[in-house]
């Protein structure tokens, strides 16, 4: 069992990473104040892991809350099901919510915890690679709106994050690849050495090699914890964690939530950010290609949907959370391992990025 601490003063909390963590009652009990626990999960994860978690929590009064699966259900209507269950079982202000599932469950449970009786504790138990390395850490919670992804929510930190690597054994390969998009992101924005490690071990990660997974998850969480500790509410440096996300969120919104997985959209968006960084003269072509090849090797799309026009991207990106005073800001790379959040870029560079034939670029780079 490995442990990382997110340093946020009185809101600090541990991240536990290991095999069989789901069964270790002590990891949970140390962070639960009252006797009531509500486990929020979905109808895919519940048959796999709900009973095991309930056994670890056998000393508590447990209310299971099973939501429908999928990004399409990350909305107000589904969130109300959580509140209905909490109120129906008379959960008080000492209750603890536990998010058992991927990013959608984690975001919604955290938002429910932030709102219920004006704030109760919650614990993240992420079961997908993407949620283990990204969304479960840092306290971003929320739901989607038809006009924009994650536009309604709150910064609300968990009491702990418990990562059981064994849950990845039941993860579909498409979901595993989607999680690798966020892992690769950390190498691109912050750690060239980690990027080189990923190039060496990407095949082992895809094969679910336990040692490789433990290393990748721990290194990703260390980077995320450091950035969050420096900028909890994304007033500055934390925004670099959104490499590819502005383009990616536009893809998700336009194509319909759930049509593209979040990590898939981020991967295509990251390629667009790499290309724009090259057009600005910041990133060498060989480094752009290095990022594209690694994403492709991870089984991810490296081109946006062919049917999306520049106008489609512009319309959706105008609603992005990084827009300030009507000015679009993007996360770009000065070089590998050095990300910047900026609105100071030539409009021609963005227009040229939109006009790029990414299918041809993929063939050129990955053939």
C-alpha cells in the first residue's frame, strides 16, 4: 500500500494506492465520523464491487444508492436521486458519502456532498484509471449542462481517496485507454522523464501489468497533488491540468455526452493543442509527433470528429470555464514538460489548427 498526501492545510487528505484496498476497513473507518454511510455507485459497478465495499463497512449503517451508468446521466435529474435517498433514509450532518465508480460517480457524489445539509464528508473510491489518476483527486465536483460540460459544481475536497488497482481488471479496454490519455497528459505538461517512462512501458500498462500500473498511478497522483496544493481553486497553475480539455470538451458537447469517452475527447484535443503549440513556434515538430505517437499507441483517437467544423469548435469553446472577460484561454506547450495557460496567441494559429487535416497527420506520424 502506498500513500500520498494532498497538502491543503485543514483540508489535507491521503490518497491510498494498492491491490486489495477496497477490502481494508481501516482505510475507511479512519475518515468516517458518524455511523451513517451512503455508498453512491452505478448499475455497472454495483454488481462488481458494492458487496465487497459493504463488507469492509460492516460496522456502519449503509445506504446503497445505485444510479444509471454513463455521462448522459450526469445531470440535475440524476443528482436528485442521491438527495431523495439521503432524505428518505434520514441521513444527518455526520453522514459520509462514498463514491464507488468512475469520474461521473465521483463528480456527482462530491457535488451532492457539498450540497447536502450545506456540506457533509465524502470519500472517493475510483474504479476507472481515468478517475484514479485525475478526477478523484483535487476536489472538482459537478454536473453537466446541455450547453457545456462541468459548468455547474463546486470545489469540495474528499476526506480520502482509496484506489484499488485490482478494479482495473474488470475495466473495458476502451476505458483503460481513455484513462491513459490523462496519464500521458502529466508527462506532456510537467515531467519529461515520466513521458519517456510511458513510452517504454505503455504496452505493459495496456496489458494491466500490476507493477507498471502502480507506478503510473502513483506518479500521476503525485503530480496532481502537487499542482492542486499550489492552486486549489484553479486561479493559476492548476489550469495546466486541462491540456487538451477545451478542445475535448467541445467534442463531448457537440457529439453528445457519452458518444466519445472523456479521455478519448481529451486525446484528440491534446493533439490539437500540440499542433497549435507547433504553429506558434513553441513546440518542435518532432515533439508534437512524439505526443501523437504515444497517444496512438495507447489506443486513443488522435484526430477530432471529421464532421466538426471550426464554427462548431468556436461555439462550444466560448462556454469553456477558462474564458475570462470574453477571452478564450488555452493550455499549450512551450516545450515538452512546460505548459502554459494563455489567451495571448495569434488568431491565425487557432484558425490554422482548426483547418489541419488531422487524419492525414495521423497517417504521416503513425504509419
